[in-house]
């Protein structure tokens, strides 16, 4: 690491140089930092930046598990997992990418275990596998019963903290990517919440691992940090963004009241173990929608619940987990049992009120399995990226697998790449630094309120079932919010930056949703019920396409 102060004219900003910068400390960022450190000798070390405390992320809250195509499971094979993934992806999952990720699973999961992550085993010490919707065999590994994300992130945080090559900067947020005049990524501007200052960090390898954007919706299972920052930053930097209209709504989030917006997840694994969805009269209804009933793909179950809620005019349906049996519930779902108990629900006896909530961003920064994006020096992994694995509808538990496989493959790729830190500040970069060294004179925006307005617009108009009129309404409303919010670049605090990024991501989702005049996977249009014969991806690229979305 090299540090100093840049002073030129009226700039005076702290700067540092690292061989690699990793932005985000969920499963993807933590594992990438660790593997890069283990595989490559780096002169200037690795900087791991996180706007949260280390490990606080969507990953931390993952429940059901992680897909493991591992040699210990005789019932499973790569070809079967590829088939299930492609089927759920509704014609948009990339077969080659899926096969690459699936094939790497055995090696990567064993490496995770070697690095201190523990998965649940039976009394003989063999890994145990569970079933989730749209998987043809039991292949989901889990940790702590229903606390897989906690198991993975805690194991990785411990390993990362012990690694001396990794410099950790918590409560600091990347707010802009430094793009040189020849369109290469050379670092980032960060807002350090602890000092309330902006700093420059240079590197020729910047890895975005900032997760998804569930927070742009009113009801979501995602924690508050999931504001799509990395996707917005990459878009502003000119990277290609793919398939943003595909937002996965998880069918079963705990719906205690219409006021509770950040919703606790009731894992799909509960249905995998036999729980049944029932309406307010206690009747099972899934057979009306799919012969796979509770284990149909997520988009199908979500729309079924949505339709039941509409016809009953209620804000939730119920999940009856008592059929699983008390002993198994307590062993497999200790976290869910405890959370429901805290809210007065004994899930061994009482049905759980559930409703769909925004859960996963299938689209994102277009990247390959090694994390390479359309901008040299910029990499994207995990939920912020769109590799083509998930297509129009992600298969359960494929996300954590993608996070760790892409982190592993990226480390391998970088070990063959020259990682010299850039010493030159060219005209393109100077212009960016200029913006961030100026002070802001106007008052702070009330971003908590503004975020709520945006989330409402997205939930009501760009939600589970969409149509042209609503999408246009949303477009105009979001444009108005963008116009009223004067901060195009530099902001005053984290909330303003998040709101700025949420507006960008929301407008990308709306653009792509308007453009896709068909129903496919998680994107359901009441005005275009049919699915086109040939699946196409949507792309948004600020520079060459002037913000327009086109379908290839
Ligand atoms: P995240 O884990 O979201 O991490 C993002 C990190 O980036 C955070 O540390 C955040 O603070 C940081 N960050 C964000 N913006 C910035 C910025 N501007 N500057 C600096 N840092 C920033 N998937 C499965 O496969 N199996 C499951 O069982 C499962 N269960 C889930 C349960 C819940 C409740 C949720 C919400 C998701 C679940 N998922 C599951 C999805 C999965 O957890 C996520 O897709 C995955 O963990 C994403 O990992 P990530 O590392 O890409 O991002
Ligand atoms: C769940 O446990 O239902 C979430 C799994 C996932 O999102 O992959």
C-alpha cells in the first residue's frame, strides 16, 4: 500500500494505492479477497472496503443453503444441476456458464471447508443435503440448520481478519469508479463514513462485490444495505448492464403487518421439507397453479400467492409448517422458529403469515465467470454481476454457489494478470477528482423519506405483475424524483449516495421492463402474457446507447 495526499490547485484529498481493491464484504467479496491473497504475491496488498461492518450483507442472512454438486452425493451430477438451472431460467440461463459453475462446485466447496466454513453433517460426519423448489434431487448443503449465510460469512470473516495482506476498511463506501481517458478502470473514490471525508484509492483491478438492489422495493427480504450501489457505479462508468427487469420475488417472507417492510425470510427449505401453503380458510391452493405445488419454481409460487391474496383481498396467505413435525422443525429451522416465536407464532402448531417480497436481482453488471466486465480493470462478482447463470428466474441456492465459484475463478484469472498500480492521473481521472474535492453548500436531503417514496413507486408499478401503463407511470415518477434530487455525483452522506444509486437502478429496471414486451420467468406482463419463441437478453449501456435499453 502506498499512501499520501494529492494537492493540486484546490484539491487536497487523501489517496492510497493497492494491487487489488475489493468492494463489498458478503460471500463474494470476502472469498475473493481471501483467494487472491492466498494465490498471488501482491506488492501493494489488497484493500477490502465495506460500507457495513465486515460480513454484514445479504449473504449473512442466507438461510436455505448452497448448491453443492459434490462427489459425496451419489444421487447428483453436474448435468442434472445444469438441466434444473436452465429450466428455472426460462430460456435465458447460459448453458456454458451454468456448466462451468456447476463443475467447479466440488473443488470450491471443499476449499471453503478447508478455509474454516462448516456445513451440517449427519452423525457419521457425512454432509447432509436438502431439497428446494425446482431441484430434481436433494443437493443443498446448509449450515446451522437454517443459518447457512451466517456459517459461511463468519468462517470467511475469521479467515480474512487473520490475513495480513488484506487491509480492511469498514464503514466506507465506494461512490465513483475512476475511469481513465482510455476507458480503463484505475480505482475508486470512496466516502469514509468514519472521517466524513472522500478519499481516492488507485488500483488496476477493482472488484465490485456489492450485492443486489432489493431495497428499491417496498417489501423486501434484503437488509438495508442492498441498494444496488455497484450496479449504479458501473453503469455510470459506462459498463454494460444486463437483464435488469428480472427481479426475483421470494414467495414466502414473514408478513406480520402491511407496515413491516423489511421482511424476515421463511426459507424455501421449509416447503422443501413438506410445509403447505394455505389460504385464510385453511385450504391448500397450490395444485390450482402447478402440479409441482409448493415446489414449483419461485416465480410460479409467487404469482400463485399473489393471485390468492388478490382474490381474498388479504395482505398474506399462510404457510403450515406443523406437518413437518416438531422434532424436525426444531432441528432444521432453529432461526425461523425463534424469530416467529419472538412474534408470538409457534410454527410447530400455528400457520405462518407469509407474502412475496423482492429478494434477488438476477440482472446486473455483465460479467463472465472470472468476473471480467466490459471495462478493462473492472470486475464484478456475486449478486451485483450478471453472468448468465440465473437467466429469467434464479434456481434456489444457486446464488451463494455463484458468489464463491466466481470469486475463486477471478482469483485464478488475476494470478496470470499483471497487477501494477497506476501512477498516472490523466485528464479523465482529474475531472472526476475535481467533482469530489468541491464542497457542497446546499442542505441535506431527507433521504429516508425519499427512499420510501421510491420503494412505493417500484412496488406498486414495477412489481410481480407489470403492464405498460404502470411502467410508464413509474418512469415519469422516478424521472421527477431524479430531477428534484440535485446531486448527480458528490453527495453529503451515505443515505444520499444510496438514494442516488437507488434512483439509477430503479430507472434501469423500469427501462428494461418496458422494453421486454413478453412474459418470461420473473418478468410477468399482464399486457404481454406470451413468451417469445427465442430468448433475448436486455442490455443498458450509458455511453454507446445513451441510456436506452435494447434487446439482442
Ligand atoms: P452481499 O452479500 O449482499 O454483500 C454485499 C456487500 O457489499 C455488503 O458487505 C455491503 O455492505 C457491501 N456494499 C454494498 N455497497 C457498497 C459500497 N458502495 N461500498 C462498499 N461496500 C458496499 N442465496 C442462496 O444461494 N442460498 C440461500 O439460502 C439464500 N438465502 C437468502 C436469504 C435472504 C434473506 C437473502 C436476502 C438472500 C438470500 N440468498 C440466498 C441470496 C444470497 O444471499 C445473495 O445473493 C448473496 O449472498 C449475495 O452475495 P454478495 O457477496 O454478492 O453480496
Ligand atoms: C431460501 O432459503 O428460501 C432462500 C434461498 C435462496 O434465495 O436461494
